[in-house]
C-alpha cells in the first residue's frame, strides 16, 4: 500500500491538494479539446468577420464619403449622401416602386405557393411530375427566366397574346410600358418563387398529424373550416420562415429585372437594388450607392424585427 501511495502521490499543489497522474491526464485532455475547439472556431470566426461584418462596416464608412471609385482619396461628407437621397424625388419614387414590388411578390408568392401545396398534397394522378415542374423555375438562371418571359410577353408573337385576343383586346407592350412593366415583373417573380414556397409548404403539410383531420371530419367541419382552424395554424412556423426569407430575397432581386427591364421604361421598375447598381457601376458614385445599400440594410433589419416581434406571436410550435 505504501508503494501505491508513493506512485500516485506527486507532492502538494498550490492549493494544498496533491496532483495525481489521472488528474494531470484529464487536464491535458481538456487542454487538447480546448485547443481543438479553437482550431475549428477561429478560422470560421475570422471568415465571418472578414466576409460578413467587415463589408457592412466599410460600406457604412463609404456612405459618409464622396468617392468616384477612381480617385485614391475619399472626401468625408458626413450625412450629406443621405440628405441628398431623401430629398430627391426620384429616390423617393424608387422606394415606392420597391414597396409595391416587394409586397406584390411576397403576398402573391405566399398565397399561390400555399394553394399549390394544398392541391398537391391531395392524392392526384401525376402528382410527383407536377411537383417537379412547379419547383423547376426556382432552379433556372435569371437569364433563362428573363428570356422565356420576354417571349411570353411579346405583344406580337407571345403566348399571352391569344389570351387578350380571346376577350377582344390587344396584348400590351409589357416591358416597354410604364403601366405594365412592373406588373409584368411581379408576375415573373411570382412564377419563379411560388414553386419553392409550395415545396416548403408541402414538407410542412406532411408533418400535420392526420388525427386532427379525422377529428375535424367527425365534428362535421368543412374544408374551409379545417384549413382555417387546423392546416394554416399548424403551418405557422413554415409561414414565418417563408415570409422572412422571401422578403429579404425580394429586396435583393436583380438578375431577372436587369435582363427584362433594366429599371425602365423610365424609372417605373427601378427598385432599390437596381438603384444601388446604377449609382455604383454606371454613375461611379460610391457614396450614394453605399448610402442606398445602408438604407436597404436598415429597412431589412426593421422589417425582420417587426416580423419576428408580431408574426412570431401567432406561430404555434408543436
């Protein structure tokens, strides 16, 4: 027993206790685990700071300067860029167009996507094929979507021309009309987004307990009552997620808009994202472009916070 004590007793430590080989082994293991944790987390932390947060900070600085993106010197002008934007009628018009664009696409996509999901959740012939086809527009490139819809909207040869002809009307010049260009773009983005939204809703519908529908049927509930009291409340987490992501994605919409209208005719389809592009890469005005980007950033934060504040109250997590 004395020999065992001599082997494990390594002398007193600073706190008066004695360190044993087992304790030293645990300490070394914990140190290795901590170092391994740092080895994994530090590079990720560095990349997040470099590619996510630093661009926002630098953009905020650029929004306070006057810089033509060519001169090496940036002149500090404070809040002048923001004052210029909010006193410019054209920029205020851009904000109005952006609001109509975002609200039309978000509301329309959610309604159509949910309707398609409920329809495809039924036992229909060819349901799998229809699901695939409804999701296909989401994975197409913006160039392909724009090209397809430019042909569809062509007033002379497009696929919508017979629809107007059937009611005795001429097909409008969708992309060259200040009246029809924005509704046309909204239609294209609805077609692009609703398949993805329907797919996500379908995943949510598959998790709704069938017992709830059976109980509703026994109570004599109709289809609309069942949807309003069971289906939609059970889909509230999915709806909450889709509203936030669709809103953010719509604010950033650019590719199809650039190909089909390039913000025109005039400024009838100039959204905030297109305005930022014009200021930065056509006018070479980095200060106003950065100020526009910061306005979009702040607006998105406010909208997301409001959605999280008020919509999450109605979310039912099961």
